[in-house]
C-alpha cells in the first residue's frame, strides 16, 4: 500500500470590491484601454481587498469554506501551510494567525514563499508530510493582497494583479501506488535564481517585471514541467481531464492547453474575473471548477504554475 494525499474539499474567498479595467484606468490615470488589457492578458476585472482587510483575513475565510466543503472539524488537523507573497507582517508567519483564527490548538503552521508558484510548492510540502506520516490532515492555502505591492502608475504590473484566497483540505489515503489511485500522484518543483531580477519587488516594495522575458520563460518552463509530469506518471496528454493552471495570462493558458491537445472547455480559466492573484490563483480556479460541477470524482487534474525567482512546478491529481 502507498499513502496518498487526497483533496477532500476546497474553498475560496474574494474581496467585495470589484475593479473593472475601465474603473482601474480612470482611478489611476493609466495610459491604456480596457480593450488593450483584455486583448493582451484576458483580464476584464479584478477584486481588490479593503484597506483594513489582511492576507490572513482572506486566508481564514477561504480555509473555513474548504472545511465546510470537506465537512471536517478543525480539531482533526495537524498542519496548515499558507503560500503567500504578501504576509501580514515580516514575522511571525501569517499561517499561525490563520491557525488561531480557525481555533486550531494542535499541530503546526507555517508560510511558503514561491510567489505565483506558491500553491504548488505548498501542496507539495503538505503531500510530503502526509506521505511520511508526519501529518494526517492538512489545510493548504494560497492567499494574496497583491494590490499593496502595485505601483498604479506602472501599467506593466498594475493591470495584471488582484487579491483573493483559495484553500484545499488534504487527507491521508491508502492507495495501491499506481496512477489509478485517488489523490496527488506526483509533484514537480523547479527554480532558477539566475532570473531573479526579471520579476521582483524593488527597494520601494513595488512589483516590477520584464514582461516579454517573463512570458518567454513561462512558455518554455511550463511546457517542460508538463512533459515531466506526464512522463512521471506514464500518462498521455489525452488522459488529462482538466488543466487548472496559474492564471497569469490567457495566452500562456491557451498555449499550455494546446500543447496538451485539450479543447478550451477542458482548461479552467478564471483570469477574466480574478486577474492574477499570484499564489491564490490555482486554488481559486480549482474551487470554481469543483463547485460548479466541472471537476468530478475520479478525474485527472493537472496543475501548473510559474512565478518570480524563477520558480515553477506542476502536480498531477486524481480528484
């Protein structure tokens, strides 16, 4: 028998304020147009957290929704991992605040920082703890108040990002060790620090990006890690039921789907309404597709992401 990590429930949270492209341009006098933003990125709007709304607030709300979906009490959990680029404070970890908010008085909690790849990294870490028997149930969260990192005068970044949180509940399950098992079948992580400066926060704390270079590396790195994930599971592209990618740019999402030979209706895209929510984007998209009935028990899901660092990764999951 092989211990697998099964996703037992998922949840999401989006701030109340919705900012359309037109409203964003008008509010910040950005030299752009709604049509240009949508054509280049696929984004039509984003959610923006209230001034007093923190990353831990959003993460807590998403985690509570996931617990409700899984119908499991917080007392049963050993572990919380929060992927975020925008912690409440430099220290302590924002995850421990979420732990307190949820009333979890046992186990342990910590943050993971891999920017837009953060959720895949955090899910991998949780999977390893569960496989090793050091945890039985975990909450994995991606949450970002990315709006606080934006220079609204920089249209390279200001039009791309939004705020939100998504979470999954993961539990131990005994499988047979082959790809017929339910749960996380494999995870694949990479980084290349040589490209540190192409996507980073500057000395003033604002997100800066060399857009064309980031796009070029994203296309190649995501293609490579998708190939790696398929080969690791002895899978053909047609065995993938759903691609749930990081929501960075609709053109990148479309390109990955085409590489897999997946029709657009089998690629989960929420970028139009959510924009890029960094570490929150995959769990937000996952919760959207699970709750609207697209993702069904037994189906194969491929998750992939790339973020600053550069970091990138993928996970193959049987729902």
